[in-house]
C-alpha cells in the first residue's frame, strides 16, 4: 500500500530535504508540497494525502490552524493525519497543534530513519509520541491544563485496569513500561490502550494524554 504525502514547510531547503528523504521509500509518494498554511489546506483537500507533514511556523496561515482545518473536530470526514515537525524547545505552540488534531510530532533534527518510521506509524493510524517527548510536553505545558470537574463522567465506561493504563499513558510511559509497571503482557497493554481509545472516542494516544491531563488524571 502506497502512503500519499503532502510536505509543508516555509523553508525551501527544509522542504526539499523532507521530500528527498520521503521519496526514497518505495511505499511513499509525495503528491504535493506547500510553503504556507493556506496552500497546505487547499492542496490537502484537493489531493487527499494520507499524511501531511506540517511545519508550525508558516506564513498566511500557521500550522496549528491548518492542522485544525484538516484534522480537527470540524474538519471534513476522511481527512489526512497530520504529523507536526518542529523545533520543540523554541516553539510554544506544539501543545496547541496536538489539541488541534495532530497525530504526533517530531523534532526538526530527527534522523531520516526516524522520520520515515514516524510517517509509517501515523499512516497506520497510530500516534507518534515518544515517552521522553511526552514527559517534555507535560513539563512544558502541564500548568496550562486545568483539570475539569467531569472526571467521573469521562471515566465511567472504563474498567479499573483501563483507568490505571490511562494514568500511566498520561505519565508518558510506553507500552513496555506500562506492562512492567502493572506486571502484565505487552499485548495485554496494547489491547487496553485500544479499548481506552475506542471507549473515549479518541483518535490516538496523543489525545489520550491531553484528555487525561485535562481531567486531572495523572500518576501519583
């Protein structure tokens, strides 16, 4: 199966580098490129890529709003998944991009092999949020996540074990780390994560982290 890609970055050299890396894979097809957010949205709607590689800081329309229009709650159904590539330590908008519907993000100094694997991960319907990046994300933006009062309602459909797993996801643990912490198998963890996402109506693991912190469900 060929993964159709749209590459969006306002820097010509960076964009060309991404295209070179991604086009080297036989299962990838770069169907378009954009240097600003307006063009990114227009091309995504017209060319219907599977994954949009999205920079955050772009002219005319930033990557956050472009992401929201393509993958947010009001976006047309069947839209692309968005993989944000950014300079995390300098960019204060990564969290907003994830809330806008991005399925994950990478740092701009990510090795080529990691980017390739990241695109495959996102294209397969999974989130790309490495545990160490999750911890950095929560560290940077945790203060902005004010717990809501509907925790009991949100978690009503989850089993006690699923609540435990969600709490550890929110803490940034990977599936193997969760398995070790709860003394269960990795496949069992994978099943729990899948059920949590389905029951809570979440697209992926990234949004499970956001939800858990929004309702104040964090590890002790």
